[in-house]
């Protein structure tokens, strides 16, 4: 069994040391990724090694709608043996040891180092460059040690997580998008309803956009990254131009301004208005109807101002947008050439 979609990046294809045990619907592996024996990839799971490498050991389990990614030219992602990742989790540009359990809705961020024999409990956020020492369970945002944990308990939690995974229910058929040539829509993304995609926009792998009531409007050069979900049950969602929606973000009936970045795993509540030039830090949430004023870094649960949006952050955000416009061009070519 192989993933539903395998694509090269810069001419490099993934390497599997043995055929995976299971590859779910819309599972995707891209670029310079190496996977050990007995891998299990859930529905809509994404492993994306574009701009750096991903190295994964044996008996890796990646739950439904979970994402493994790198930081281009900065951090690879390295994962040991017997690692279990739950549903809707993100393992991003970090190092993870062996015999580790990463439960549902966990975010592990750039430069973090997770030693062997660690349990990260559901909903936790491991901050950039954090160090999680062996033999502990971690919880919260930022993730902190809450108690010692033994090898047998880690093995039991891994087994429990796998047993609870179950198949995702079948999805209703997606609409066939008819974007202009400068737009990239991944084959494994699902789009339904009134959706307008601006020039140069990028809808990445296993994204789910459902305009059930109001429309979804995506601005020019805006990118929506893997496994993000956008739903409208009211007025709709509008995303400004030159904006980034990170991996595994959840948006519903909100407005996001231009030149903004919504970080990995954020949940933006209905009625939220995000002004232009906002950086919402990974793992943050908003309250319904909250206004995020422009020119600031916001973070927390619920989000609050953490500081000004300085020149370095603005430059980083612009580079992300430029990078994803380029990714879109490359992925259009690779996807068109894929069987």
C-alpha cells in the first residue's frame, strides 16, 4: 500500500524502506522524506519535505488530518522509532525521539527537541526551541511537565490512541474548482460551495473548504496550508491578499485582513475580525466577535496582544507568502505530471 498522492520536490521523491502497513484516503507524502518500516498513515495525513528533509523511523503512526512539515532551509524534522501521533496534530521542524506519544490536537514547533520516552497530552503546544526531557508527561500551552511517566504507560497510551482512531466518515463529493492558471489547488483538497480564489493563491494538501451558507473569498497570493478547515454557517469567510493560513487552522465566519499570518493550529471563532498586518501565534484561539487590531503580534487562549509587529516579523511573513507562490507553481507542475 502506498499514499494516495506522492510528489517530488526539486526532483526528489520520498523513500519508503518498506511498503506502509496502511495509507488512508488522501494521504500525501512529498519531497525529501524517508520513512521506516511499518508506517501507518491516516486519512488526510500529510508529510511534506519541501526545502528540508523529513526522516522518520520504524513503526510510525500518523493520525487522521495530522501534518509533518519542515522549516525551509532552517530546520529538518527527525522522528525516532515507535512514535504515535494522534489526530489533527502538527509535528513541525523539530526533533522527536523514540517511544513518544503525541496525542490529538498537539502542536510541536520549530527547533523543539523531544527526548525518548515522552507523552505529550492532547491539546498541548510545544513552543519553538523547547526541550522536553525523557520520562515525563507534558500538557498545556506552553507544554510543561505535569508528572513522571513510565514506559508501560506510554505504550498503553499509544495503543489507546490507535484504537480510538477509527476511519473518518466518508466525505461528500467535492466541487470541481475551475481556478485560473496561477492558482494551485491540491488534488487531495476538498472545496464545496461558493468559493472565489484570487490570482496566485494556494490551497494545500487535505485542506477542507466548505461554503455551506456564506461564501469563502481567498485573496490574491494567499496560501492555505495543509489540513486547514474553513466552514461557513453564516456570513462567510473573507481572507485578504498576501495572507498565510498555517497548517491545521480552523476558521469559521470571520474576516482576516491583508498581509496577516494565522499560525499553526489556531482556531478563529465566528465573528472574529483580524485587521491587516496581524501575526496570530501558533496554537492561539479567539473569542466569538473578537477584534484583533493591526500592527501587533497576538497569542494565547483567547488571543491578546503580545507585542508590536516589528520589521523582522513583517519581512518573515512576506517571505512566507513569496515562498508559497513559488510552491504553488512547482506543485501545479508536479501534480499535473503525477499519475
